[in-house]
């Protein structure tokens, strides 16, 4: 697939099944992720790849962090959290390793991690895999940072749910470029 074709055809897919990419394939994809733009080369990227029964460990982290934030979780809420990581064979936790820098504020470091996440989505698409980026209450949540065993400077900006499409795909909307672009050319 050429680059523009990959950019224009990537489609988020929440209905995911086995197989997930192999570790060798993920190595190649992470090499692409590490080419995200990065002001002052702070390398604010951390990816936690969760596969197989480790997804249950992630579910327990979701439950225990959510309990700390909300005492009123009912059984249904807990079941939802327990099943959340099982919706895909592999999950990549996107953790921004935020560093103090006189010229590079936190928002720039988070944007850099966002760009690396998009590179991952595109790399997966290029290899024929499918994925969706999710956030919700399980992102930007210091309890999750803590439960994952990361230092306080880490910010969890979201999760990539990754696998193979079950075939249930949405059509890609056709947007009019002119609605989004102003050209100044005097
Ligand atoms: C930062 C971010 C957070 C998102 N969080 C969620 C989410 O929690 N749940 C969800 O269904 N979609 C979420 N989305 C949207 C999907 O990842 C996806 O972009 C959307 O379904 C549109 O599909 P498309 O990417 O194929 O256009 C999020 C997207 C971004 C960029």
C-alpha cells in the first residue's frame, strides 16, 4: 500500500478478533511510531503492549482505579470494566512520559504521543490489521497511571485496541476538503 492510500483508507474498527500482529511486526510498527515529530527530542513516548491473559491484569487495573475514583460502581459497571480489554486480542496503552522543559510544554509532548499513535494505526492498517483508539474515564486518570506502576509524570492519553477486523466495517465518510482548508496565496 502506498503512503497516501494508507492515509486515505485507514478506518477505525471496534469489532476485532485474532490474530493480533506478531511481535516482529510490532517491532517494525514501533519504529514508525518513534518517528513522530518530537520537539527537543524529549521522546515522550511509552507504549505498554498487553496481550493474552495479561488483558485480565489490565482489567483489574481498570477496576481498582475506577473503584478509587467512584465508590458507587455497581456489578454491571464492574463487568463492563472486566470485559473492556477483552474486546481485542491486543491493547496498546499510550503513556506520555512528560518531562519538564523550558520550551516544550506538556501539551506538545502529548501531541507528539498522539502523532506516534496515529503512526501505529497507519502501520497496522498497512499490514492489514485493524484498530481503534479509545479513551473515556480510563484515560487522563492519575489512578490508572499509579496502578500501572508508572511514575506520576506519566499521563495515559488512551488505548489502541488492536486485532483483525471481523469484517463489520463502517463506510469511510467522504468529506469535502474545502470545508476544512483555507488557502492564502496572494
Ligand atoms: C483521542 C481520541 C480518543 C477517542 N476515544 C474514543 C472512545 O473512547 N470511544 C470511541 O468509541 N471512540 C473514540 N475515539 C474515536 C475513534 O477512535 C475513531 O476515530 C472514530 O470511531 C472515527 O473513526 P475513524 O477514525 O475511522 O474516522 C477517539 C479518538 C481519538 C483521537
